[in-house]
């Protein structure tokens, strides 16, 4: 009897841990002040610093002030800033859950807008996922702008683009930039703006941003989109950091082949993937190998816990 009681206690503990694991995004969330700087360590010894509303003096919205990799800093003067119809997204609240910095929902142009930064733990990459929800009974058309001001300032140059040249245009799914030192100096920066076959692509792009931080140089991308009544859509963008222009170009050229099974995207649910309008993952679909997420492991723990509880009950009946 004593053995069965101990077993029941352990089984219950496993069950509770499994439930907590399934709800890890809530249980482990740590509120942070979006008006005070937050730093996050990313993969490949990268650091992403001063994440907050107004990360620089020229912007009121949420952005990443800077980032660095070993031996190279000053990647940005303000990165991953989102605006809707010319108004910057300002996070009314925020939480930091592991590698995820999530800004709360606010209303812009009649839409419920929220934004999440994912600082990839396996590489020097930032993924931005912005959600736009139309709570009204009518379609809402908006202009979406995403931009990053670069630390390279007046030395900023386009190294490579998706179309294969050094001229940044709306036909470029990705762009790679650097300063005058292609193997040192500031990090090489890469940007994924949309994917193959995407229903929404850039309507205009520029190497001149709205952000005045030691110059306006950077990467700016505009999109026009209509959100139907009751619809929720999402945009996804990717920033990468590398130590050389060669490595940066290799990274940029790999962006179009991203699939939902890629480790950078494997944490996103099928619903979250389907909402992204500036990518069409069906166009890059191929053989995939499922990547277990924390939720998957938690589900396995739950199954094991239920099996153990069933065994305890069976033991009681037979004894």
C-alpha cells in the first residue's frame, strides 16, 4: 500500500509537470517593462540589446537598439521597427519568455496589432512575427512598414540581393548589407523580407529609413495589405548577423528555402504559419522531419503519466 501511495504521488507530480509544460508560454512568462531596456543573448554568442519602446531617440515604437557578435558590434542603430499607416507600434505591455520578447496588443488603424521578437538560440538570428487582427465587420486596408537603421551609417553598402545584383528593389526577397570592411568592422547584416510565391510582397523598398540615428541609412520595406472582417494575418521578417559578407550572402540565399520544419520556424503552430501573408510555405514544401517542441515533449510526459496512473489503478484492483 505504501509503495502504491508513493507511486501515485510521483504519477500525479509527473501529470502536473506535463500540464505546466503544455502551458509553458503562460507559466514561464516574465513581465518586463516595455519602456525600459531589456537585453537578450542569442545563438552563436550574439547579443541583442536595449529592446524597448523608443530604443533610440528618433523612434517612439518598439525596436532593438543594437546587436553584436564576437569581435564585431554596432550592427544596428535601431532594428525591427514596425509601423502601420505611419504610426509606430508601441508595446503597451511586454513579457520575456526564454528567447521570446512579446509585446502586447494595441489598436492601430482599427486593427489589433501585436509583435513578437524571437532571438534564435541556435544562431545569430532575430525573427519578428507581427499579428494584425481586424475585429470589425468591414475590410481594413493598411500600409505596413518594417525597417532597421544600420550601425554602418554612411559606410552602408548593399552586398547582395535575392535577384543576384547589388541593387535593392521590390524584386528582392532578401538583401545583405555591410560597411566598408567586408571581413570585420560592423557585422554583415541580412534581411528576409518575403518568401517565394508570397501573396503579399514589398510595394516599395529603400536604403533610407525614417530613423535618424547617425544617418538614415538602413533597410526599409513597405507592404500594402487588406485584412478582411474578422480576419487575423501575420507578417514575418528575419534579421541575420554574420562575420563576413560571404557568410552573410550564404545566409541570405538560404532564406527562400525556409520551410515550417526548419528549426527557426519549428516552434510556430500550423495556424501561426498559415497566417503569414509575406510567405507561402506551400511553395517551398518538401520532405520534412518533425522537430519536437517543448509542447510535444510535454504531451509525451502527459501520456506517460496517464499510463502510470492506469498501472497503479490496475495494481490496486489485482492486489
